[in-house]
């Protein structure tokens, strides 16, 4: 029996890449998982079914408040409870390395809407159901760029905001036995990275590998293993924390 047997989870942005790895890891430990994404999560559901797990696909946008509230309600209606939320959905592409004066205001607003408001809306929708289930675990996905990175001010600011929101959410939801933590993802070789402009990827990769004490590439499975700590009973007294997983690039 897995560590999450009987638990129910939602993963946003679960259709592929690191999000798909989160869904598969949760299902492998016995959780029933809903993958919520603007794209079809059929490949993710198939990967879960191949290991004998339970996952379903729900299509929608984290910035659509009605869709997010429906997601939480439908999950509880289908599975009877809600225990885990992994706020993985985020916007990175298309971004370019540029000074703050060259960032279009529409791009800045779009990044903030998805990466910050989307996290807020998903937590607001899920938390009441977690309280009814007796508590829960929320993992907000940030990035090590929040501690300093290439000139992508709008993206960096959005990921810093996720960390700050986690502190406030942890304080507010702790009395309901809901732990809220941040997973700060280091530069990971994933589908999302492969889609970025090559000059951006090359610059970031060179900077990261030059400073990272552990010189191997980070994979989505590395992130999934760290996420599992934050959603299992091993972390029951961990809240308001930022877990940095990047091979030592950021030491704090």
C-alpha cells in the first residue's frame, strides 16, 4: 500500500513535463489524481494507467475562477475528498532575456495572471474542501530564479511572489491542518525548457552548470521525489517553507 493510499490530489499543469512527473509519482504512491491543464492530459493519464494507478484529465485555465472552483467541486464529487494540491501550472514561454525597459506591459500582466493569480485562485478553491477532509498539503511551484537569475524580470518577480504568498497561506491555513510549502525548481531538462528560444536556454544552462556543485542534469523525476516529501506525512510539521532543489546552485 502506497504512502498516499486513499488520498486525492489535483495537479495543475499536469499534461506533460515536470507536471506529468508529479501526477505519476502521486499515483504510484496510491493517490487518485486529477490533472488540470489547458492542454489535453491524455498522455499523463495513460502513463498512470500503465503503472496501475488512477488519474483523470480535466481541461481548463487556472486564471478562470469558475473553472477552478468547478475543478475542486468536481474532484470532491467524484472521489469524495481533496487532500493535495500541486500548483504547477505556470507561464514561461515565450520569454526572452531582456532589460526591464524592454518588457512589454501586456507580457508582464500575462505572466502575473497565470503564475501568481492562478496559484491564488487554485488555493482559494481547494482549501475549503481540504478543511472538510481534515486537512491537506499544498505545494506551490516556484523557481530558483526568484533568488536571482537571467534578466527576465517579469518571470522572476512572479516566482518571488509565489514564495511570499506561501508564507501568508501557511499562516492562514495552518489552523485548518493544511500545510502550504513552496518547491523552488532549479533548471530542469524538460519539455518546457526545450521549447524556449535556444539563446535563452544556452545562457541559462551555462550559468547554472558553471555554479552548480552537483554537475549532473536535473530531471522531472528529481523534482517529483522532492514534491513527494512535501505531500506525505514525513512533512506534517513543515509549513511556510521553501524547498530548493537545484543541485546546490542556490544555497540558503
